[in-house]
C-alpha cells in the first residue's frame, strides 16, 4: 500500500509503501509527450515508513515519518551497499556472503520460510539505490514509559516510541 508520494519531474514519481520501501514510478510517453505508453516501477531501497516525501533537489529526498525517525536520503544512479551489507561484507571477505544471496533468493529457500520472513529476506537482497545522509529523531508517538532510579544515579524516564518497523527507546534523566 502506498503511504506517500512526490514528483521528481514530469516522468518520475517517488512512492513509499507501508513497510518502508521506496520505489520510483517511471512514465514512458510517446514522442510528442501527450500520452503515457508504459509504466515501470522500480525498487530503490528501504527507509523509515514515510508519511510525507519531498524531493529537494540533486537527488536529495526528505522522508517525513510519524512512525519512526525522519530521514534525509540521497538517490544514487547505481546500487550502493546498504548499511547491513557493509557489515556483512566485513564479516565475510571470502565471498561466501555472495553465495548466500543466491541461495536465499532461490524458490526452494523462499518456500521453506514463512511468507512474511521470505518477503523481508527478498527485500533485503534487492539492490539498494539510496543512502541515509541524516536522521532526525522522532519522539512520538510515545506508546509506553516508566520511571526508574538506578543505584547512585538520578531518576530517569524510559520511553518507548514509534510504530511497526520503526521503534525507538529513549532514556531521559533531565525531564524528571
């Protein structure tokens, strides 16, 4: 389900889905430009679940989220390593990680796991065309909180915020 969209130009639109996926919708038109002849939807990467998208300029997009942290992201022409991919590559330098990608995307591997887990694994193995340039903490919605006093320390409030795939946990001792 599409949760937010914005125009990049007359032929490209960014679409955000309810699982944090960011897609570009490409409109192909005829030579005169008065009729759309084809539509193409391409996956770009995963962000916070967007409530608002705003294309800034030069490949920068503001992702406004009411469910998690908002982000300033950059769109790239070619795939870039996702943050998880960089850690995986550092942990396995002999190329076994690349073999796992092929094995995880096989039909046998997908059918052996649950539908939601298989969809998440497939999304994680897609090429990534975005990088997060800056993150802006979202302090709400606060879904639970509690006051704690630790040994020889001031009292603090521990609060849980966010929703779905974008939860956050905050500790604040100055508010008590």
